[in-house]
């Protein structure tokens, strides 16, 4: 969990306790006790503001670090092995060998013996993750792994693209090394209850009160970007420019796919999407509009056991639906949508709840029965990530001189508890 997310969760807990404290004051509360409660409330809100200041400092630190890394990346020479005076280091690493491979347009024979040897060994990173990036084809065919800095660019781009694959989102992320099926049990015992006991009587043991378990499975579905051909002219540019261009392009392609699948995937021999899995808690009266009352009905269709002040409890909707919601007012003429305070670390809210924009959600023009809004505890949606996204390069015999680059990703999703997240659907025909 990121530090900022942890701080905001602490804020949410303080706010919940502060509201409960204020609710203790009634017309019958003695004046002395009311004053004591006010002092306790003020201390809680002071702690809340202190956490807000700490969040703002963390945000400033992250922005400054990102700017510094951006400057360092622009200043980095196109060939990192170069040194002043024309001297070369005694040995080269995989990244430097890969740059030489690109400058040779995939012609391994034109490379130095040392660089060829480094590529043939392949890129390996041995650490706690036991991560190993294998060659996309055999060395003789000219295929080698992109160095690690390219992978990092892809991960950064995907995190900025949408909420569904984001490690800092409200969902439960489960990283795994392998892709074997991962079953997990489910149980709905909300209808179960105890019974009256008769003194001296033997307890009933007919199996009628046994707990019924279900099962869901997280698989590992694989997707790729297909080959992206890179011309000799582009390869002749600085390696840094090529790296940034390819990283952003393939990162967005993988991100679009992951976000769409984790939103609307059918779950039948496919990724299960959160919108597809959520049942309708409320059906709107119209097939192209929603009302404030219907949003309240959606929220209360989710059992109050899930309607806590946890930061993962909130709404999900498209940007166009959010625009329509921003125009709605309650019975007192107040806008349903409430602006937040970035400096204090308070996000904008809908009906006092956080929300996440997801443009793979249906909007109000999507047609009858479309699920245009979700509400509930999003942490009950599991996102399984198998390893890291991979990128590979290979000499393109049909596009010589030039080479191809492609991206690859494996993941799955599942709504663990359908009672935790409900949907607001447009009217049927």
C-alpha cells in the first residue's frame, strides 16, 4: 500500500469517528458533556488536518522526484557506455549491447563479438522476484529481450491510463509468478440464523444448517499488441527517443486492453469485468438519463455492511455520465457532485463518496439496460497480475531494414462478492 493511500485511509477513519462523536450530542446532552465532546471532536479534526498536510508534502515530494528523473533521463547520452576522451569501459552490460543491436538494425553479424556474447546470454535479473525475461525467439533468428528500462516505461504509462490495472486503485491486486488457475472459496451465509434452544434437548444435527460454499477461479489470460514495425529512419534516431516513443505507444495499447477487459469482460473463457459481473441494484426509469433519487437507491441497494467509510467504497462511472451527475441537484438545490480540496488531500465526491472515472463503462447514450454506474466496496474486485508486462524485439524480414517490437501481458479479474458492488442500469425496452 502506498503511503498516500495509507494516510487517506487514516483520514477516513478519523472522519468516521468524528461524525460518530458529533452524533452523541443531542438536546438532552448535559452542557458539560457537550463541551467535552466538542473538545474531542476538535482534536480529531486537528489530526485530520495534520494528515492532510502530510499528504500534500508526499505529493510534492513525488512531483519533485518525477521532475528530477525526467531531467536526468533527458540528459542521459544515447550510448550509456561512452566516456569522456573516447574511452570505453572494460565490459558492457545488456542495455548497451541491445543499443548496438538496434543501431545495427538487427544484423547480429555487424555487432562486436562482446555485444553478441552479452545478447546470447540473454537479459536476466536475479532478485527476490526470481524474474527472468526470456528471448522472444532463438538468438540465431535475431530476437532479444528489451532491457529493463523499457519495461519500466510501460509500467509507468499503464498506471497513468485507467483505474482497473492501477496498483494504487481501490481494487485488490494479487501478483503471482505463475499462471496456474487460482480458485478461492465464496460463501453467502446472510440468510443463516440461530434457533431457540430447549433446555435439556439434543441439538438438531440433520445438516439443514450447514454452510454452503461456492468457488470462483482466477485464471491468467494472455494478450499481446501484435508486432509494431519500426523503420530504419526511426532506429537511426537517438535510442532515448525510440525508447520513450515505443514505451508510451505499447503501454497505452496494453492499458486500453486491460482496462476494457477488467471492466466489461464476460468471464466466460475470458477475463471477468466488474461491470459485467455486478448485478443491477437499481433500474432507472429512463433509458437515457438518471436521477438523484435513483443514485440514492443504488447506494442503498448495497447492504450497509459494505457502505463503510473505507476509501475503497464509492462510485464508478464514465466521464460523460459524471458530467450528467455533476448537473444533478438534491431536494434543497445543492449539487450532488461536491468539489474536493487537493491541498488538503480531499478528493471530489458524489453524495459524499469517492468516485473513479472509467470510460469503458457504458454512458447514458449506450442504450437500454446498459449499466452506467457502479457503487460498492471496490476492494471486493480482485485483479490478478501474472508477472510483469513483457516487450520483445525481433528482426523483421518483411520490412528490412527495420525491426519489430511487441508487448505481452497476462491477467484476470473476478468480483469475489456480488453483494458488495451493485449497478445502476438504464431502463429496458
